[in-house]
């Protein structure tokens, strides 16, 4: 309920709104329970004194571990706040590229994807990664629209290299870059930002195959991967851990790819991969 309120009130993804609501409720609950327990303890043992016993020292030592776990959760959440909320693009980039930032952001993404696998669903909306399953007709409303976007050619080249690295590791031949497919990818990413949606299907009902045909691209087999993330690394990590997207990236039927990456500034980067034979 708290998460729904945040999602409806602020321009943030639903997955992040749920996280904010969870931490807010958890924080208030922890303070309340701690205060209640201290009150009960002082009421039951009003004159109890603390003595330095071996058990006390052991208790203090063991207290380090839950403290470290708590610090890990808090730092993961703070890093995710920076890349998920519409903050400075430079700050988001620095956090997403830093070694420590990558570790904590990956941890939150992995945890949420495991939860998504348990409960299912075509829309995978985590704190720093959004996608929809290939061939799904599900549509996610982004709660923002922007035309202040730009092509990120460097990210496109990096993702292209990562795709072929994964294919090589799987014993597959590399896919070739296709300029027509890349134009289709870029146009779809720009359209999603401009109209505030996230889906394989446009609001007008055009599928990836319709868009390829409209661009006069011949194909027998084709597929599309989508991701909204702050960096290439997080986008590829999320796609490779999703069975349907991984299948497209590692499909022996595909020989060409067009990767479009559109930078939406404070809203992150839209990644579109178009595959054909």
C-alpha cells in the first residue's frame, strides 16, 4: 500500500516505489519495536547492572555480523536510490561505473530477479532494471515522458561486443551489425521515451516484426530484447539472467543484430536489441 502511494505520487518505477515503502515501514517498525523492548526491559529489570563477562564479549563480537548485513542492505539501497531516481546523469553514471557501485547494484538486481522468478510475470520491474519477456504483449507505463534524449553510440558498441562475447563463450558464431536493424532499434527506444511506455508493441499495436517489415528488412527468424537500465553492464546482466532474452542472444538462428541505446538523461538508458537471421 505504501509502495503504491509512492508510485502514484512520484515519477518512479513501481519496483523502486515498493522498495521505498518497504524500507520506510521497516525503519519505523524497527524503531518502535526497539523502544518497546527497552521499555519492557527497564520495567522488568529496573536495577540490573551490566558486568563484563565472557558471554557479554561473545555477544558483542557476534553483533558485528548482523551489523555488517544491515550495512550491506542500507548501502545497496542507497546506491540504488541514486541510479533509480531522476538525479544528475553524471552522478548516476559515476555510481553505476564504480566497482563498489556495480557490486551493490548487482546484488539488488539479483535478489529481485529471484523473487520475480518465484512469482512469475511478463514484466520484470526491479530497482535498476526493467524489461518485458520476449514475444510478450505486456506493456508497462513508465510514469514519465521525455524527448530530451540522445543516441549513445559508445554504449551500443559496448553491448554489441558483450553480445558476441557471450556467443563465443557458448561456442556460437558472432552476429554482424546491421545498420537498418539499428535504426529500427533506436526509433523504438525514442518512441518509448516520448510516449512513456515500455513494450514490444507500440500504442498503435505495431510489433517488432511489423517495424522490421516497415523498414523493408527481410527475415525468416527475428527477435527483440528490451531493457531500461542505468548502464550497459546492468542491462546485459539482467538480459542474460532472463531465460527468454538469453535465448535470443544465444540463438544459432540469428546472424545479424541491430542495437540501439538511447540516453534519457535522468531517466536512464533504453536498450533495444533487434535480431534477425
